[in-house]
């Protein structure tokens, strides 16, 4: 979607800066920045905002040939207002996607498909698309699913769909706060009793850190980096990308969690959803740092 940021207090701003955001496209842009070949599948309107979104995602290194241009619907957008996000996407091109999208995707050689709990809440056709994707044979790919709980989207809808899809995924990301709202618990082991299906469950615990629970392995917790936060929105997508890039690279559990934290740190330092990455030398040093060094590190703006 297109994203707009106010230049000054939102209620008095006369100038707004345009950027690009959205859960799946954020992850795609971060993965591309980490050197992972990645494609983004979505839909935009045949309008200036849609063209700008596609151009900027492509400029980040993401393959966009799977993006549909819908001449009859508009591109979705949202406004960031001092930590609050206001969405304008009812009837947008992306909200009208359906299972037919899968017929245009070549899954040969694909190792991972990343999705989120936002898509099935957008419309009945989007829910059908997600169910069809999750029901497909997985010859070479795994499915990654970020719960991305959005209460307003699920008003009047069956939230049991989130557990249904999460349990059909291979890798699941969920915030402890999200799990508390949806399933009544923020404790990783108890969340695991709800989500028994995934091979990997990653519970994001905000500024405290994140816990990885893999089947037949002891849970692994890694504390988050201490840092000055400019804007928290988008950090979860960045974390997912860092974790998934490390997973695709064959990294061990603790390394995957640290890679997620480090990528999230890059998003926490900017008002946009995808910001400049941390210096490579800082990332390399912290990935392999001992526990004491990691815990003592503080990142300023």
C-alpha cells in the first residue's frame, strides 16, 4: 500500500510524505536487502499510487512481475499518525484477490512463501486464496505465517481462522500481545499448546526479546537489543525477514533470532516501515558476540 507520513503534528500538517508499506511487501523488501531473491505477489489499482508502490518495491530489489494491475479498483493506502495507523483499503485492488492468483505463480524452485493474518481478514475471496495456498502440496517450499493481528479487520469475522491457518503453516510468528488478545495467553509454551502444527513457532515479546520453539527441541530465548526507538510500526516485519533470511542460510536457532532482532532494529530507527540497514560491520560483530556483549550493547539513533 501507499503510506503517508505527516510533516509535523498530524492534525495541523499541510504536507505529507509518501512512502510504501504493508506487511508482506515490507518483508519482501527486507529480504531483498539481505540478499535473498524474492518476489512479491499482490494487486494495485491503475493509478499513480499503485505505480509508485510497484516502482519502489521493485527498486528495493524485489521481483514484481506477479503484481496485478486492477483497472476497476484503487490502491490501498494508510496514514501514520504519531504511532497510530489509519487504513483506507476497503474495496482496494489487493482486497479483491482470490484463489485464481495461484494459477499464475510458478512454485518451482521456491523455498519459502510468506503470508500474514491480514490477508484472510480483507475479504471472503482473500480468505479463499489463503486456504487454497495452504492446501497446496509443498514439494519444495515451506509456508511462513505472521499472525499480524488487526482487531478492526476481524470485527464480525471468525478469528478461529487465525489458528486454522497458523496450524497449517510451517513457520509462525506471533507477538505475545497479539496472542494474549486472540488466544488469552502471552506465555510461549502455552501459545504452543494452541499452535501445535507449525514446525517453528516464534513468539515476539517486544522490547524483552523473542522465543523460538521448534518441534522436539528446547525453547530458545534471545533478548532484544536495547535501543532508542523512533517508530515501532514495521519492526515485526523486519524481524520476520531477518529470521527467515538466516533460516534460509542454514543458521542455528540463536543466530536466527539475533538476525531478526538486528533487522528489526533498522526499522525501529526510522519513521518509515523499511529503513536503512544497520552497518554490516555492526551486524557481523553482534551476530557472533558473546551473551554479555549482546546484552550490554545499546543502539542509539
